[in-house]
C-alpha cells in the first residue's frame, strides 16, 4: 500500500483513544497490527461490534475475535464543518460515515476524501492509521483508490 499522509496528528489524538480493557483490547491490538478484528459468536456465528460479553443475536456468551476484511458500504454519513477537536482541524470539512460492513455490524468511521465524493451505498474499505506511538485507529476510504 502506498504511503499516506497520516489522517490525524499526534499527540492531539491521544485523549480520544479509549483505555484498553479486557473487552476492547483485542480490537485495538488488531488495529495496531493492521487488522480489523470483530467478535464472533461461537454459537450462532454472527459478528458484532461494539464488543460485549454476550452475543447481540442469540443467548450465546462465547465470543471469539476474528480478523475480518472490513469492507462495506456507506449506510449514512454527516459532513463535519466545525472544528470540534484539534486532531481533526486540518481535515475540515470531513465525513463521519456509518458503514454497513459485509460481515454484518455497522461501524462509525471518519473519511477524509472530499465530502462531495461520498455517497450513500458507495463501497468502502478500512483505512487503518497509526495515531500514536503504539495505537492505531480505524477510518474508511473508498474501496477503489
Ligand atoms: Zn450468537
């Protein structure tokens, strides 16, 4: 993959990152390793996000982490024009999209393409960016390009 301009700047991103817990650690470690990882129920096979100690789809409580492709389509989006946080200030205006993953769950992610180029239903792929020394975060980008 070609080198990209970091999506956000350090250290401004640091306070935005959640603390690692037993529940979310595998997700964040996955991103740091360049993978999107989702919980998958061993009982019914459904993927889910955000992580929980139980399945959202059945009474199952045995969940395993799996690396997934993480592609999907834009389900909905907003365009952010306001400088809510310095980490994103240089990227205004930017898009925050709800992405319907092919695996099932919907996830939120920022997109830094021109907002006019984003549309409902467009295919997207994960764009994982290192945002601090040891952490990475999930964004999305158009599937082609
Ligand atoms: Zn289940």
